[in-house]
């Protein structure tokens, strides 16, 4: 089969090679999936650079997200799943990611694809939306009427939080890098949008802008996949009892936490990791997200579909911040 492999550490275009390799053999509790579509995200770029915490040893195949059909099962997996259309998280941590014609995954890290989702939507659906649910619902307990600021709001993770926040009845303030991204977020339901470079907006400080937009009350929650100076600054816009959801560090670093400020304002930093849940909870979350999708409360955010041969170009687009929404590899594309 064909697979993209990273050889060494560097930019994807420099280290990725398209190779022929044997079909991977599923181990205990694993399945092999014929990939129909693969989600693309910043972690895939970071893995190529060897700066992602879960980067496997080279050579490895990146690609965390997949949708496709189960073609083989390992020991401990009921073979009735053969031929089932699934989506989920690949075995990227062991180098068997989804940028390949067939990939491995833990059976417990895949779920059957709902009929409402086509392959490309399914490939880009699971990680962003489950992460948003984990942050806003499981960890943050977001309530209708609260004020939610989303950093990096036009990215795959951010736009999922924008949509889910609106579906839950929050007022959503989207922080983005340019006006076209601001318009994109408004088209997905954001109530306010702010173009920011780091911690600065056109007329001053981001935190001040967020406070001004909420009649100086502040925001109840910050959904932060960005970190760095922007995350640090946005934290100071929290209202009393507010929560800063630490989702990621697309800027290259986590935000700095001012413990004294948090004590005075009764605010908190909450870690968000969309992994390790029970099977029952995973299926509960998927059921809720699918219903929201079927109702039109959340929509498809896949905006760029790339052919398999164009994986390095797709990763370069992510690296250069040229994409909005979710990007996927469509294995059926020319």
C-alpha cells in the first residue's frame, strides 16, 4: 500500500516521502481501516517537526483522524465489525497514522459513522467536535446566557467551539487573525468577532475589547487552543468565577497564569483533553453531536479537500495559517 512517511524532523514538504509498505497488522484490540478520508490538523505539522509531545520515532506515518471501512481485526476484537464504516483516532502514536491507504486504530478509539455524515465530514468531525464538547460541556459546564470567547476561532478546533457554544445558548465572541476569518466565524453563528495579532486589536488591547463587548462584565469562559501572549491576555478578560479552558498551544507555548489575579477574581484554568473517556461516555457524546448536526445546530466545517498525493501541500497550508475550518484528505479525489 502507499503511505506518507516522515523521515527526520522538519517542514512537512522537506521530510515527508510517499512510500510503498506492507499492510500493517492489527495487534490486540486494534482494527485496520481502509481510509476513505483523513482529517488534517496542526498536530500533524508539529509531528513532522518533532515538536509534538506524542511524536513517534521516524520513520512514521502522521495523520490522527480517519474515516473508512474496517478490513481486519486484531486479537480481542469481535470480527462482526469487519466491513463497518467507522471514524475516529488512528494509531498515529505508534507511527500508523491515517495518511496511508490503510491505517491502524484501537477499536475503542473508533465509532460507527452516523448515516448523516459522509466520509470527508466524518474524518474532520470527531476530534474538533469532541474536543469542543469536552471543554464546553464536560469540563466547563457552559450554560445558556453565558459569554464565551473562542481564540483561534476560524481553525478546526475553534469553529467547532463557536458552533457548539451557540447551540448551547451562549453569546460567542470569536478571536481571529484577519477580517475574512472574522466573516467566516460570523457565518457560523459568532455574535462578535475581533481581529487580533497576539494580544492586540486594531484599537488597543484584546482583553479590553472583550470586556467592552460585554458591557465591561467580562467573559465567563475562554476556549483557548492558541496559548501564548494571546491566551495570557484573554485570561484577564474573565468575569468573576470565569474559566479559562486550556485546549492547546498553536502559538508554540501555553499561556502564563497569574495565580494572584485568579485568586482575587475567583477564576480558574481548566485543562481539556478529549481522550480517556469510557466507551459509554464516548457514545453519549457522539449521539448528542449527531443530533445537533441533524438538527442543523452544528454544520460541516470542511472547507478544503486535498487528494492523497497533495498531503505535503495540505500540511504546508495548515502551517502557513492559510486555511479556515477543517481540512481533509479525500482518498477518492484526483
